């Protein structure tokens, strides 16, 4: 059996309640949900004719795009640090 404690956290994203289970702290899950909600509202403000499904997909695309940019920056910084060590 696993000793990892799972938490059940209820959050609201774009007017819908979701129960999220995971090992992250409830405060972390609430922060993530809040950022997703903010991004959905930001995208909807710019595109008020989007239905919720398209809005959710565009939010996911934006989040993954941001993730990939940050991942690339991290890899470049790690390569620079490794060069300095060598």
C-alpha cells in the first residue's frame, strides 16, 4: 500500500464545481483552479461567442503553450549552467 496521502478538494471553475483528488495540497489545487478560471474568463472576454467546450480547449492550448515555453527556458538555463561547470 502507498503511504502517499490523497486530498479531495472541491473547486469552482467557470461556474462549475469539480472535486479534484490528488497528492497536492488543497491550497495548491485551489490556486491551480483559480488560475484556470481566470484564464477562461480572460479568453471569454476576448471571444464572447465561444461555447464552453471551445473555451475549455483554448484554455488548455494556452496552458500547454505556456508550459512548453517555460520548459524550453528551463532547459536553456540548465544547459548554460552545465557549460559554466564544465
